[in-house]
């Protein structure tokens, strides 16, 4: 579970640097950038962890397919799919939190 926190922290470190250097978002100020890094990491990592818990619960023991291409797709989905969906949900929750609770438009 720590790896999801590290992945989300690295991702939001790069996103925060991009926001600082490009200036495409409105100027957030120091605390806005800190909140982006901290809360973005926490929400996205939380979504990834929930996706991992769902994957452990719902992953089938046997996959029956017609061919190798279908098998590849099924294996790939159960390897990263639920975590990616959880990360997207966490990112959407982060944006809502930043806008509605803290008042920042990221």
C-alpha cells in the first residue's frame, strides 16, 4: 500500500511543478501549491488503495477466454484497472475538495 502513496506523491510533485512553471492555472500562492501537493497525494493514493482492495475482493480465480488477445486484455485489466479507476475517482474528489472546501481552482 505504500507504493500507491509514493506513486501519487511523485505524480502530484510533477503536477505541482507544472502548475508553478507554466502558470496555466490561476496563481494559487504558496499554500495553494502546498495544498495541491498534499491533498492531491492523499486523495489519489486513497483512491488507488480502495481500487486495490476492490481488486483483491473481486478478482476472479479463473479467466476463461477465446484467445490470447482476450487473455492479455483481461490480465492487464485485473493488474492495473481497478487502481487506475480508483486514482481517477480520487483525483476528481481532490478537485472537488480544492474547489468547494478550500476555494482554489486547480
